[in-house]
C-alpha cells in the first residue's frame, strides 16, 4: 500500500501531464506543476526565494510560504525539470504554443526564453546519439528541437505528426541513446540522431512513453487506455 509523505492542497486544479520534480539547489527535491489558471507553482519547503526581481514570486497572502508562482503569462502546455548546466542544479522548463522558457529557480532568473513556432507539447532532457552535452528536447507540430544550456537549437528533426510524447533510451544497444517519439498519427518513431531507424504503428494516438530498462519502454494510447511494454527483437 502506498502511503503519502505529505499532501499539498491548492485552490486551483493541476493540469494533467504538467507536473515534475526538480532539485533546483542541486540537493532538495521541489514539486512543480501547471494550474488551470495559467500559473506554474514551485513547492519548496526547504528554503525561501531570496533573489528578487525575477519571474518567481511568493504570494504575500499565501498561507503556504513554501509555495511560489512563476509568472509565465501564457497558457501552459508542458512542464519539466532537469539538469543541462554545469552546476548540477536542475532547471525548470515551461512550454506554450508559442514560447519555451528555461528558468533558473535557484537564482530566480531566465536561463533562456525562445520563440517556438511549432509550439511545445512535451519536454524531456538527456543525451542523444553521439552528442556529448545534455539537451532539453521539445516536441511540437511535426518537429523536435534539442536546446543547449545557452538556448541554441543544437538538435532538430521532423516527424510525421504532432508530437505527443518523448523518451530517451539505448534502443539498439549501441551505447548511445535513441529518441523515441509518439505522435498523433498513431505512430511511434525511433530516431538515431536525426535518422529514423524504426517505426511502430498503434491504433490510437500515443500519449505517453516511459523507459523501463535496457531496450524496453512502455507506452499508453488515448481513448482505449491501453498500456503496452515494447522491446525490439534482434
């Protein structure tokens, strides 16, 4: 039986698939998520926000001082946290249909803020192919972009339809991660770099992909609420 460690009660609905966990000081885990009111909350019971003048503010009338809100100003389509910098602190990533924000929560400052003409529907981070730097990947309208810590698009490729889900794992056991892409056209496409090396056809839109171990990953599809585990055959 699962027992909760603690419970956070908000006065707003948390949007599905828009919640994450990040260690923004490199040590303590913080919960982040998007609300229906278009805000990103950061729950940090370990320390208060000390840097002023950034997007992240603590509501003076809030009964939970450990809760801060990020001023993004747009309808949020994706939220993720992960490390792509040299200081080993996680960055908060927030996407909309027009922009992508990488935010340094610890210093309360933008890392970068870019326009995304194809929108952002899902976000992951990690290493891919033979690139020796970590990137944060955004999936949008028929395209995938990998952003470096300075905001440059160090990776870009196209896919067949709107991207719904992304994952990274060593699919072909060559020592490098492949990019697993689920999209609205019922396809799962596996990319080595920008080259597609495999394709799987499903019966519905692929909404989530999760690495399991080695070459295996699990995925779910819409409508049918089906969960499948997949491993390539040799």
